[in-house]
C-alpha cells in the first residue's frame, strides 16, 4: 500500500487529522531543508510536501516565490533535491513518512512522465502535486502514475465549477487538495465560511481524504477545519521563518518553525 493511503487509513481509524508541511527545497541550503524536515517530523507532522524551486511558479505568493528565488540563486538542481530527499527518507526519524513533490508541470514534461515518476519514486517520493497541470491534460500522467502506485494529487479551488470538481476528484489519487481561498498562497487573518460548505459538498462526491491548504496558518484555522477536513497543509507561515536564515543561527530558525508547527498540530488534534 502506498504510504499516503496507509497514513490516512491509520489516521481515520484513530480519528485524527493529517498535518502536511510544505518545505521549499534548498532555502537557504539543503542542509537547512533536511534539518527543518526532521524537526517537523519530531513535532508530529504527518507528511512532507517538498517544493521544487521554479523561476515562474504558479499560485505561489510572495513568501514562497522569494524562497524559490533564494534557492535557485545558489544553483540548486533537481538531482540535488533527489539526492537529499533520498538521504532524508533513509534516516530513522523520517523513514516511512509520506513525501510528495510540489512541482511545475514544465519540469515534469521536460523529463517525460515515466522518467519523472521513476526518478521521484527512486528518491523516496510517494506522489506529486502539479498545480499548473490542467484537468484536460492530466489523464495521461494520471494513468502512468496509477500504473506505478504514484499518487497524483490534484487541486479544487473555490471557483472550480462543481461538474469540473467532480472530474478532478475522479482523476486525483492520495488525497484531494482543497484550496481554501481564491488567489495565491500566503497567510490569512481568517478563512472564508463558505469553505465549510464546499468541504461538505466535496465529502458527498468523493471518498478521497480532503486536505485544505492556502492561508492555513493559525490555531483558530485548524480548529475550524478539524471536524470537516482530513488534514491541513501549511506552507507560507513556516516558510516565512526562513527569510532571516542568513542572519540567524540555523538552530533558532528550525526551533521557531517547529514551535509554530507544534502549536498547529496540537490545535488540529486536540481532544474536543
């Protein structure tokens, strides 16, 4: 069984929710990426989403775009990410933790579907999120991924027409990425109340786990979602703490990220 499926099966049996941490690879360097990943797992993160820096990211807000720019300026390459993720997945702390790649379709297309899937799996990834892959062009990759039990996690947004959302859910595997707000990634003061209605409707359309991302950054956000979603995805709120990594000791940055993640995990799975 793919570790993503195993994770949600286990969490559902325990009536708990997944905390999925987004980490941009290579900011400020890959040693820091590994240290942050290990700290997040120690604090209770359920899954790691590793962002592949790209010069023209889709849907990413200023915080993540800046992080990608910092990594690319250091000459980061995809093979560097694969090597470090392979090493990370072999550590005792992280071994068995599901990992997914957040990657632009341009990078996938350049390698070819089969090679991308093969290389990603060899590195230790169990699935991928490709935010700029349109539904109409995703069937071939979804077919290839399913043949290798590699999850293709697709996104539904607040503006996705319902008929289209159903089609997206049918092609998605692993979980359905439910975008909480219209726009780009980034921290928000509050999440829209309409999100709850959207999740309730999606729950009737698919048996896939529903995980909410974009804007999730505060304990009150995860408390709002814990009874209606199977997991939350947190990125910008964590990544913002890397902005001062060049001037701040790495252990302090890592601890700061861990403290935030820990507070959100506690709120997500607190006893009612």
